[in-house]
């Protein structure tokens, strides 16, 4: 996020405490100070800079660094907030509101904080280094918020939106649970989409069935390399078409899709190997997202399985950073 601080606010002594709090988050690397429309000489004479002793020196130094950084462009920081004493437009805030807004991390809303959270963090680490670096900054500038059930996600979106004088920094991500390329997403995903569109909240409904459907073979195999039964499952999964891999239920297997025409024509051996899936109770297939594949990245394989959908989701998150 880019934060612009108007000169008039920097001359308002009542605003200084709030500007200090905003500056603290900029210093932590959460945001960039947008100086593109700033008169540096005039800003240096404001009371926020001149009457603050050593704190004024810190402000001046960060201002210089921000001007230099701004000359290179703003990178992944897309959303722009303006701090002013007369907010009239979206993302224009008075100092107190701006400070409280800036102190809240970007919230990524998912169904399950652990399985879905591991998926989101892994794809960011592999596919978007600038966002991964930002995520690692002090104070957790990006947080995963799991609700424990997809049906609750629309209600959480409403709760986070109600009574707010601004659009919260929120992105909702959910499985589609689609059983095929022409199938509809499930009712929960449809309701989440409708709620997000109603409240102008960015959302990403996965193009594939679920987050596990983006797993590359390397991670699936690395999960239980010493189990013959598991290796047989991975080999059978490898023989599926890309479309079948996109909609195969890795958790429950073919027992829930036995009549799905997408999976007709499989060999009896592969059908039996994949019938019960890869597990969803004590040992969850989502644990694969935590695995390291030797010392190498799985980024090429992720892009291959993505078909552009992972990149689309990451871009959505970047637009809210």
C-alpha cells in the first residue's frame, strides 16, 4: 500500500501522534510513503518535521529514502491511501482513521487456516518473491484468517464490512468444489462470490476443485516416498489427464465421484488405487504444501499445474497490498 501524507496534515500538531504511528509501519516495511506529489522543501518546514527533535531527523531521513525509492516505481504496492484533514473520496482518511487502518494487516480469509493457509503461503513463496519478502516483515503485515468452515465465510465478510468508513484490506479465497470443467461451483462458493461482489471485496474462487488439485507430482511423491501403497496412488494419479487431475477429489477419492463421466475409461487397477483418495483425517494431503523437495524449488511444476490460475490469485492479493 502507498500512503500519501498531505502537507497541511503535517502542520497540524493534533495529527502528529497519528502520523508517527503510520510512519512506524512504513519503517517496518509494510507500506511505501508516496512522495510523487510532494514538495520536499516545503514538507521539510512542516511542524511534524521541524518541531520534533530527533524524531524530526528520523522523519526527514525516511522521507529522503521514500523519494529515492519512489523514483524506481512502487512495485507490488497498488492500493493508495491519502491522509488529509478533508477526506472526500474512497481511501482518503483523516489521520486517526488512517493510522488505525495502517496498523491492521492484510487479511486473507480462507476456510481452513492450516490447510488453505499452507497452500496460499507456499504459492506466494514459490511464485512471487516481492510478496513473500513483504509477508516476512516484522509484525505480520499479512495474516491468514481461517473460519473453520466455508459456510461461515460470507458472514465473516459482512461482519468485517459493516460499520466501516472504508473498505477493509481483505481478500477471500475459497475452493470451487467443481466436479468438472463445465460444472457449477458449490453453493457455498456461489454465496461467497455474491457477498464479496455486493460489498466490493476481492475474492478468488479456485478454478480447480480445491487447493490440493494444484499440487505437483514432486510434492505428492515426497509426502510418503517409502510407502508402496502411496507410490501406487501417485503413479495412478500421474496417468490421469490434466483435466481429471484438476477435478479429482484428492481427499475422498473416487468414492464420491464414482458416477462422474470425467473418470470413465480408467483401468481397473488405477480406479482401485485412487478410489479412497489420499486422505483427509489423521493424515491430510494438504500437508504436502509444507514439504521441501530437496534443495530445489517446485515453482516450474506449480506453474505447469496452474494454467494461470495461481498467478491470477497472487495478482489479486498484490492489488490489496
